[in-house]
C-alpha cells in the first residue's frame, strides 16, 4: 500500500509562507490522481471577515460541512442567470456543477469580490476561463473523484445499447412482449474506439477489455506508455473511425473538439457503428448524428450529455427510437458525490479485527474522497491563500521550487513597490526590466512567479486592481506594461537560486533623482540575507536595509551628525528605526541614507527631515 505524501505551502498577501505535510492513500481510480504536492499555484488573497461561499448546485454534505468550518455557506440552487449575477457581488467563492453557466457577466457582476470558482467535477466548459483570469479569479476543479462513476456510466450505456435495454424496457412497460424485435449484438470480440484516453477513457478501456472487447484509442496527447500498460493501441482519428464497432467519447469540449463528430466523420465510420457519449454534447454535431441515425450509418447512440441541457422537448435525438438517453448522470453516484472516506471504513472494520493486509486492501478500495470534499478542500485552501493543486487558469509552480523561491517572492514584490513609488507622478510606467543574477543555468530557474510578483508590486500601489498569479500577465498587458526579463549567470555555487534581483524602470523621471542609475533608469536591487529580503542598491548607491515596514531614502552631502539629526526627529515622534545604512560615492561626497521604519512618520516629521541643511533630497516609501 503506497502512501502519497503532500506538502502544502501557504502564501498570504504579505507573502509569508507556511508549510505543512499531509499524507493520504491513493484513490480507487487507477489513473494517477494529481499529487497535490507536485503542482501548486499561488492565490494571494486577503479576506478579513468570514468569507461567503455560494453553492449554486447540489453538493454532497461532506463538502458543505467542510465549507461551513471556514465560511458562511449560501446554498441557493436553480438560480436564474440574473439572480446569480445579483448574488455574486456578495460572495468570495462560487461552487457549481455542470448546470450553471459562469459567464463573463457573472465575473463582471462580482465587482472584484469573487476570488475562486470551484467546479465540482471535471469539465470546465461551463466556466468562462478567460473572463475568470482577467478578473484575477482562480478556477479550480475536482478532476478525479468522479472518474470511476463516469467510466461505469459509459460501460452501462455501452451494454445497454448493445442489448436494447432501454427500448425493451419501455416496450414491456407498454404491455408488449417483442422478443424478436430486440435481438442485440454481442460485445465480445468487437472493436471499441475510446476517443480521449484520459482518466475516464482509460478506465472505460480497462473495463471493456474485461468484457472481451478489442480496445483501440485515439488521443493525440496521451502518452504511449499509459496505453501500452493496459494493452490498448493508440491510433489516428481516421483509423478509429474506420475500424470501430463501438465508439465511446471521453475528450473535453474545447474549440478543437467542438462538433468533432460531424457529417464528414460520420461518412467515414463503419456502417452500423454504435456511439456512446458521456463526455459533452458539443463534441457531436447533433444534426449530423440525427442524419447518420436516420440513414442507418449509425445503428444506435447512447447520450448522457447534450449541447443544450436539458434538451428541448422537441429534440429529435432524444425521441429517436435508436437513441438511449440519460440526464447527464455520468458523475452521479453516491460514492462519487459524497464522502467515502478511509477513516469511516477503518472505524467500521475495527470490531471485525480483520488482519492488517485486508484492512489495507479495503481502505485502498474505498478511499474515494468524493467530488464534494475534493472541491470544498480546494476552495477553502484557495480562500485561505493556499496553493491549489487543481488550478485551471494559473501556472503551476512545483512546491519544492516554491519553497526555495519564497523569500525571493517577497523580494520581487517589494522591489516592484519601491520602484514604482520612485517614479515622479507614479504613473507612465511602460518599460520594466527585471534582472535575475544567479549561478544557476538559465533552465534551472522558474521565474514566472517572480515576474508576477514584480507586476503586483508595480501595479497595486498606483491602482485599485487586485493582482495575483492568475491575472498578472493579463493586467500588465492591459496596462501596456512591457516587462522583460534578463538572466545574468554568475560564477559560484548554484546552491542559492538567486544572488540578486534588479528592477529597472526606463523612460521615466524620478522623484528621487539619486534612484536613476548611470543607465538613466530608476534602479532598485535587492538580495535575500538570512532568509529576509533586503534592498541593496538604489540608483548607483549601495545601501542595505531590510525590506519591512516603510523606508526613507535620503541623499545628503556626506558629513557627521546627519544620522543623529534624523534619528532625533523620528524618536520625538515615537517612530522606531529598525535598520539604517549609509552608502556613499566617496568620503566627504554624496551619500544615500536608507532608514527602515516600523511606523509611518507624520508629514511634519518628514518635512523636518527635508529641512536639515545637508539633506539634498529625500523620499518616503511604503512597502
Ligand atoms: N457525463 C458526466 O457526468 C461526466 C463527463 N465528463 C467529461 O469527460 C471528459 C473527460 O474527463 P477526464 O477523463 O476526467 O479528463 P482527462 O483530462 O483526464 O481526459 C481527457 C482526454 O482527452 C484528450 N483529448 C483532448 N483533446 C482531444 C482530441 N482532440 N481528440 C482526442 N482526445 C483528446 C486529452 O488528451 C485527455 O487525455 C471531461 O472533460 C468531461 O467533459 C467527466 C466526468 C463526468
Ligand atoms: O465532471 C464532469 O465533467 C461532469 O460532467 C459531471 O457533471 P455534474 O457535476 O454531474 O453536473
């Protein structure tokens, strides 16, 4: 019995990071479940009061209970699109299944409050992902808990069509006894083409092989070894169409798969083929399928999903005598939707005192978290500012990389904040260059997170937009901010991921002239020292101040007594100085004094600092 270990990292708005460990048993589905520790993403969010989660479709009780431990939960089902748009501005998270369309209007109506959309299931075609990203809203799904349910439903429909179960049932209930009319076809030895060899598709394939079928699969992105492992041959679309007796659909609905089964595809299938669709209605051109059924090219179809759900009353496919339909039931089993947890079974088994190996076996078999719990965990985690393993619209950063980069995450955001506050007027920032100096090879440093944090630091102090890893690139583009990255490869030990990071803003004037370096750009540079971000350069001046609280930068002609004068002004105001450093060009010439402050000084105190005779310019910067 193998154990999956997971590291959970937490990054809150002030970019402190915490790390916790959890372990769980593998799920019953044999397709590898996404290992939470391996693919994580940051959603920096700050929520003061208890957040509100709107559950817009029926969710298993285990999930609701988990949500309630952290949030106010509003279960409002069957909302009209208008009602959803009205409610959403009061919600921090929204949980839906396939029946709710989360449109651009929903994100716009949320007015920035909605931070997470949880899709309690796999398919995310009902969520406008671009709109979510533009609004900085993380979308998470529950990709594994309903795999077996969907695969079993596929098999149920496959066997039902082959033996006319639904039609024969209706006939008997209508008082008839038509044994000759409902002669079926056998599955054994027939070729099944699984279209989309992912989690559901591979489980269908495995089960179909158990029924004695010849299984082939078409999936341009599936790894060959996954197919080989269960003796399934990966074939082209053409070969799948022309050789299959049964075709079972298991690909997502995307622009590329939309109406993949159209007149052209039906013109190439084997006459009398039977089609099962437990994926999405939109992957079939329903009009074309109707024509293929009427002409006898397709002998039968079994459909769990439709382009429009529920399908209109007059839908000819639904009423077709060779079509078996179910109302999108693929994921609907008690086990898939609610908690079948390992612990419950261990407790249940205790009185039987079964030997350990059998407890292990049964526990492994029943460790089925359920969609409700899987999505509730993801949504609560995201609201807490933790990392979501099942994020759909944000780059994934491996946990180990994140842990190593965590102090640099804080550093980059603060350098961005400082740099933009040094711009005269604070706006007009268009060209930003970020330089990463490291002894590591260029391919050995994932800078996506750092780049997002520079963007956050640059944009948040001068606007009201919320920037996170989800929307950083979009917001930068929208504001015409061109951020380029440069790597400097240093000699030395690659143990540390980064030696220093520099942020430069070109083509702007600075309110602190000394911040302009010889290259004519506002330049700030920082390093991580003892795990803490430090500012180490402003313009061409070397400085050293820990980046916490706020800072005063002050250029003076280098002479004794200035530090004392500034210190006196601040101490009169009860402002604590946490760090101070002086960087000078040469003794007796100009120097830049950097003062780290715990509290914000009054305007009056800042004015007094400016009035010290030797002080040539100064600036107060908030971190
Ligand atoms: N009826 C129901 O209640 C349920 C329906 N589903 C549907 O089933 C779909 C598959 O679910 P999973 O297997 O969990 O997802 P998955 O992501 O594990 O597998 C999807 C597979 O489709 C493949 N694919 C993508 N484009 C393709 C193309 N053009 N041709 C062939 N294959 C292509 C992908 O490479 C991937 O291997 C979901 O997207 C969802 O729409 C899933 C669960 C329940
Ligand atoms: O998970 C999926 O993709 C499904 O289609 C299941 O949909 P449902 O949550 O049952 O509305």
